C-alpha cells in the first residue's frame, strides 16, 4: 500500500472519512473538471473556510476582499462561506456537499483528508492551469507537493506549522521557576513542570506544569526513534519498544508524576479553556502549534514565548500543512486558481501574518521578514517555528484511511494511559491488532 503523508486536523470529532461514508457518495475517479476551461465573462465563486476562532473568519473575509478588488474589472467575485467548527463537523459537512453535488468552488482542506477526497473525485485537477503559471515557483516545493495527490495539483498551501512549547514566562517567573534552556531534554521538561506544579489536598491542580501532551503523544514516539507505522503503512509499529517507551513517558507525566493535565483539569481549576488558564497564570507550558497565537495575543499582562520541543534520542516534530483547494464541480477553475493565488501568495500571506495563524508558505524574502518582525511573540520565537520544521515529519495516512480513522482506534486507549488505568504495553496489545486489521480491510477493498 502506498502511503500519502499529510497533516493532522485541528477539528475534533469521530472519524467520518471512512470508505463506508464516502461509498454513499457514488463518486469515483481521482479528480474532476476539464483542464483548460476559460472564463471569459463575469463569474461568482463560492469559497469555504472552517474554524472556531474569529481570526480564521477575519482571514477569509480579508482574502475575499483582496480577490474581489483585484479582479473587479473582470467582474470576478468570490462569496465567503464559513463553517464554525463548534456547530458540527466540517468533515461531515464536506461529505454532505459531495453527496449532493454541491461542493463549493473552493474549500479549505487539512492535508490528511486530501487523499481520501481526491481518490473519489472531490477536487478539480489544477495541474494544467498551474503548469502555465510561474507563480507556482513562489511556493516552497515541499509544501506544494502536499497539495498534490498522485501527481495532480488540487490546491495551494496557505499555512503550515510544527509544534512548539508555548511558555508562560510571566507565570514561571512569578513562581520562581527557571525558564527552559537551549537543548533541553525530556528530563528537563519533567523537572520544569514538576517545579511549577502545585496541587491541593484533594489532588486538584492549583498550578499545572504542562498541558496538551496527550493529543500529541505520537511526536515523542518519533523523538524516541520509534514510528507509528512502517514505511508503506502496511503494519503498525506501535507495539515496538521505542513507541511503548515514549507513550509511557507521556502517560507518566499525567498519571505518575502528575505534572501534566487534561481539559477536565482545567475546568476543575476554574478555567474555561487553556487560554483563560494561561491568562490566570495557572498553566506554565502548552504543547501546541502556531494556531494558538491569535488567542494568545488577546491576553493582557502575560509574556509568552515559543520554545523548541524538548529532545529525546533525536529531534523530531510534526509537519502540518493546509490550504484552499478547488472543488471538482467548479465551472470556473481559472477564477478559482486566481483566488487561491490571491489568498496564499505574497500579498495574501501578509493577511495571514497579521492574524498570527500561520507561517508564510512563499519564498518571498520581504514576506518572511514581515513574519519574523511581527510581534508578539518575539523575533526569536518566530524563528523557533522555522527551525522546528527541519526535523518535521508528516502524518501517515492512506487514500482510504485518514488520521481520524487511526484516532478512532487509539484515542480511547491512549486516554486510559493518561489516566493511569493501563500501561503503554497494554495500549499496544489492544491497539496494534485493530490497526493492522483496519489496514488489511482497506487493502482488500482496493
């Protein structure tokens, strides 16, 4: 089986991209549309974005405004549609639109779902249009490649991010805890979290050392020289010692050392979410990507900075990418292409820099300088994100198995490890056979 590597979704919810769900669509083929279609007169396209933060809606509206102004003379117009993640699954929304044949002309897509929808004809093939446009040279080729499926281009990269440790420097300094030093390790991370953490007599956190490690447990697996699957995603490697040791380390931070917390622990501390806890100074370290920044910038009186992930046997990180794509049924692919360029190109990237959501996907030096200079956080923190991409890996998915499909199997058992109910070894004993069975099942359906 050939694996297609892409990014993790920022949306929650159950896996909805399985073969059974998409089989109902009756879709087939890898891409739609007829390359070379020209739009000679007025045209209006529907463009959809998703998220749960105001910054994402603002970003979409700014991109639409930019496009509409740029192509007013041609009477080309984009109309924005926004799916609030809190109102329901964006994945399910796209499935419904695909079933009904009403996909927007352009819609935003997280990379790990691109192969599944592409293999069922959900996207327009932009390859011919892009081949005639020198603008494709503006993008980092590694990012552009993640917008392709089996050689066909379906969109353009708007944002990408590795993970970092957002450190609440104000809270740590007030607690008398030293800030992380360059080259820090897993042991250093544990000690820093231990020094900050406080619990009351009932065991409830009054100060939490670290948050959000449970959802990112797979990165320590990579840091420990382990992996989730073999190269071809033909079997899982989560039952191997390196993976088991790494997951146990994450679990021990929660259940044994009791320095890392879950969402329920935030609630017990009186915080509605991690942003409020950061503002209150009750959480020291937050394992997260660039998407945290718009909310962090809303805080007052709190100094926060981005630090590299602590090291284990090697440096490792995740390479997360997403961007707008072209829907298969669009009647105006040339217009969609220009919209994609407007949003993701140098001028559009300036909008993204202002929102703080992402790192520029274009090689333009002036754009990169704008990114580095935009504060907060500091220029040094902005550089941390760039440096963290060097050891970055993409998440393993296949054309028939998405990241959420894996998660539907391992998340319940992972949570038991975090609560100390089972060991990482027991996790592997339960999860590995199920993952391998899923791979075998999907391979048989090809």
